[in-house]
C-alpha cells in the first residue's frame, strides 16, 4: 500500500492550536470563520475557540468521492451562505486540506467580491495546490487520513441528496 499521512485526533488538537497561534501572531483577527463542510467544520470549530471567534459560517462543497476520486469540478451545495452576512467582514476560510486547491478557489472567489479581507487556513497543503493558503500547518504530497473520515460510516446510506 502507498504511504499515507496519518492525522490522529490527538495530533489534530496540536495542529489546530499551532495554526491558531500562527494566525494570532500574524496579527490577523477575523470577524468570522467560514468553514468548508464537512472536513473544515472541525478546523473551524477548533480555530473558533482558540481565536475567540464565535461567528462561524458553513459552506457545503463536494468534490471528492473517494481516495483520489474526484468530480470534474467542485460544486457548491445548498444552503449557500448569505453574502449580506459576509459584507465588509474580515473572513478566515477554514478547511482540512488544500489538495488541487479547486475547492478553496471556489470559496475564495465567492467571498472576494463581498468581503473586506479574506485569508485561508488549512491543516495541510499539497505542493501542487493552485491556491496558496496564508496559514498552513504542514505540507505533504501524500493522501491524508483524517480522524473524522478514516473509518467508514456506521450506517450505509445510498443515493443521498443534500437538502432533498
Ligand atoms: P481540493 O479541492 O483542494 O482538491 O480538495 C479539497 C477537499 O478534498 C478537501 O477538503 C478534502 O475533503 C478532500 N481531500 C483532498 N485531499 C485529501 C486527502 O489527502 N485526504 C482526504 N481524506 N481528503 C482529501
């Protein structure tokens, strides 16, 4: 089997704390954190506590269907955040990994016309990512096993459509 990058729950605790320190030391004080579901929710929650930001928003983007199995393009799924909530705000986008960078680019492009400032924080960034995040915990070119998705779901669900 090819080599994987393993992130345990414990190491995720360290990673998110260190990421928060980097952001704080850089002097960036976001008004709100925009997480990219689902992996980014964990990162956004941890950063929200560590940076004392209570204003958290979610954006649903689907791109990957399995290990290195991706759709042609990342797609924004409903509900899409209300741009009025983002207007003139300093926004921190939080996600688990920038791989191709396509997901983050989609979310950044969505934000950039409306917000005062947008920066991105990820736990991992891959070297080929088209988006270079301002805040990165570690760089890797391996497939990453995240603690929240390394195990299969406890129930099998088929043909689920979001917001149906
Ligand atoms: P991108 O649009 O940057 O190619 O991919 C972003 C999303 O794809 C991530 O938020 C994550 O859900 C998924 N993804 C990309 N690379 C990996 C990986 O190495 N491991 C896992 N578990 N998910 C990944």
